[in-house]
């Protein structure tokens, strides 16, 4: 698919819009906060007790914005990588069942561990996050044994294995819902809707040390994805180690997704629509597509979080917002472009 005219202007506009959304995420919430007033309070060297605007931004808004940036960027980049790996425009970070198994782990941690009064913390992380991450890793390991641990990895087999594992996990989730008491049922249903309403910088630190290295590894593979798009044999003839590229994408992308899901829950549509929307600006060149998807994914999740804070009294789960926005956008992309870049 050829990139549209005025590509440079579109890219500059995208970057400017992303920066604006990030700043708006700091300023907008249940009550708006003046960034200028916060800057003046910081320049004056006031304490948090005497600087309400600065206190709100640094202690509440900034951790939440950073969590949305990291999670949205990671999901968009992973979606872009999996679409290239599986050569499927419908692939998402959750295609291989990582989100479903992470959700099953979170349910297990809530029902079995907390339900019996047992508290298991690992590196300061609560049981819900620990079990979500471990179950997601179990899904990755099993898919590796089923579909990847062979002389040649077939994208179709990998896709079918992921769909099957996801269905198994969904059955387990239904069992856990049946066993749960009403109070925990409400809590876990809310977790399944996703959210970046983090408290403090510990979740941001957890996301950073896990997600940022994975994103860096995927970005370094961008040129190889361009070659893979022409077919495995042609890519191999041009010096690409196809087997290594497939394994790296599968393992790193799955690990990245598992970390995000364990921390903020399964947030849908980011990894599906953002790569397609950016592909309409820069075409199918992954050297541009992947970094711009990363930027746009973070900004998009910040935008959705702004709506989640202000749409209704209280707070709307961000997963609902991403679905309400992402569904119509994806249908528009489907109808207007017909995935012409995948022919």
C-alpha cells in the first residue's frame, strides 16, 4: 500500500496531537488542573501541602499518564509485530490467548488464594498480578511446545493454537465466576475491563522494567519485518534468519503483553486499530510503522483515559472506552481500505 501524499505533514500532525493528548491527560480529570499554575508552584519551590496543583499532577495524574503511555505503546507495538509475524491483519497482542490466560490467573489468585485468606506477595506484587503473569507465561510456554518448538513455525498453526488456548482459558474463567461470591465477582469483572487508575509509581516502575526492553527489542526487528512481508523464502534469501525472527517476535511480544495484562488488565482494540490507522499514514514500511504505532498507541490510551475519567460520574473502565471507539474505527478502516496492504 502506497503512503498518502503530504506524509511528512501527517506525521508531524500525529506527533503534535500525541504530545497534546499527553499534556491533556495531566491537566484533565474529574477536576481540571492548570499546568501553568503547577509550573509556577514548582518554580517557587513550594511543598506539596502548599502546592495543590503540583501535588495533584505529580502524585496522581503523572503516574496514571505514564501507565497509559507505556501500556498503550506496548500493546500497539506488539499488535504491529504480531500482524507481521502471522501475516494476518486481524492479529492482536491477545491473539495467542495471553490476555485470556492472564485473566484466568487473576481470577485464580482472587478466588483460591485471597478467598482462603492466604496472601502471597512476590517482589511486592499482589497475588492477582503474580498469578496473572504466571498463567500468561504458561500459555506462552504451552503454545511454544505445540506450535513453535518445531523445525519450522507455521503462522496458521500458531494462530490456531492461540485461539484454542484462549477458548480453554475462557472456560476456566466461567468456572471461576461460578465459584466466586458476589463481592469478588464484581471486583474481578471490573478488572477484566482494564484500567490505568494506578496509585503511586510502583506500577509504573513494574511496567517500565518489563515493557521498555521488550519494545526496544521489537523495534530493532523492524527492517526484518519488511523483508518477511515478501515471504519467508525471499526474506531468507536476503539474509534474514526467519526462524530467529519468528521466535524473537513470539517470545518477546508475548512477554510484553503478559506484563501489561498482569498490571492493567486486558485492554482491547489498541493493538488492533492503531497499527492499521498508522499504516494509512506511512504505508507498510515497518521502520516507520512501528515507532509511530508506539507513539500513537500511548497517546490513544491517554485519550481514552481522559474520556474514562469524565464520561460518567465516578469513573468508566477504560476497556469500555477503547472498545466503543475502536469498534467503529476498525469497521471504517475495514470498509474504506479493505486491507489492501495485505494482498
